[in-house]
């Protein structure tokens, strides 16, 4: 999301004056970024009060970004603000019991079933096969996949070793200025392995991942492109990520 020229000028003036009025104006002009990022994370206003809580956390992250942004690091404000906003939302989700226990239990059961079925058949299981394995209806599996997406199963979280954890991979990486050659080799190997795994997914799921991660569309926008509902995009995204996790884990 590229800031408009007016917003850039406001930012530059605020950084030089630290005017409270400009601070407020900069925050208000950047509020759409919060809702954009929530949409990217699969959080929609259908969540009701939960969405408002998440938006409030995102707004707090935005305010922190405005107060702490330093132009000397040559980073775009929108990039810095996005990291702050997303981090605040993730922290809130990890520390709050916002999802019912039954829904969280169901998502973990689905993830485990996908992992087991992939290991047995060496391919991504269908939703019908997942339902049969768990002895539940197809509708419950689809709802569980949507819930899985809302506990933020994402490409940066798929290498989490502990199935009970919702932490992200980048949270566990050291922040070092000097890259370790061994780490680079390992990372390149992981990228190659992940690329091979993605090519084993159904074409539609590959397209969902490409539109989401490469083109940075929201689930709603992807739904319009593919002619399906936003909730169906959430389900396809979740199934793809859980399948990738199973493939990489068992290689």
C-alpha cells in the first residue's frame, strides 16, 4: 500500500516538527492500513466485536509506528507501520483466548488429520477424506478450515515444531547484521523444498497462494478474481498451508 503524496508530505513535516496536530492527522490518514492488514490476515467484520478489538490493537500499533518511526533507516513508513500493526495484532491473538476452546480443538484435529493422511497417501487429502477420518460432516471441516485460517496459519508460521504453538517462524530467528553462511544454506534448502511442495498442491490452491503472497491481495479480492466466496478462499488457503506443513515435515 503506497502512501499518497499528501500523506508523505505530512509525514515529513511531522518528523521535523513533532506537531500533535500533524501526528493526529497522520494517524487518521493511515487507519485504512489497519483494515487492509486485517483483511490480509483473513479477519473480516463478520467477526463483529472481535474484529473491533483487533482493529483497536492494530490502531495501537499504528500509533506506536508514528511515534517511533525514524527516517534515517531508509525504510518506508508504510512498511514500518505494517510490521508494527501486524505485530500488535499477533501479540493480542497469542495472549488472549479469543477463539472458543472447541473451535481451537477442532482446528488442531483437522491439522493432525491432514498431516496423517498426507503421510499415508503422499498427496493432499480432500475435504471429504478429512471428514471421513474425523467422523464429522463436510460442513464442519469447512468451518474448521476457516477457523484454522483465523489462528493465523501462514507461510511464516508453517515451520513451527510445536503443534500447540501459534508462534511465527520470524519470532524465533536471530536478528543479526552479519548473515551466517550455514544459515543461508539451510534457508535456501528450505525455500527449494517449499517450492517443490507448492507445486504438488492443486492448481487452484497454488493460485490462491500466489495471489495472496506474491500479489498481496486480500481474501476478499482473491474471491472476486476466482469467482468464489471470501470464506471459501480462507478454507483453501488454510488447507494449502496445513498441507505444506505436513509435506515439509515428513520430507
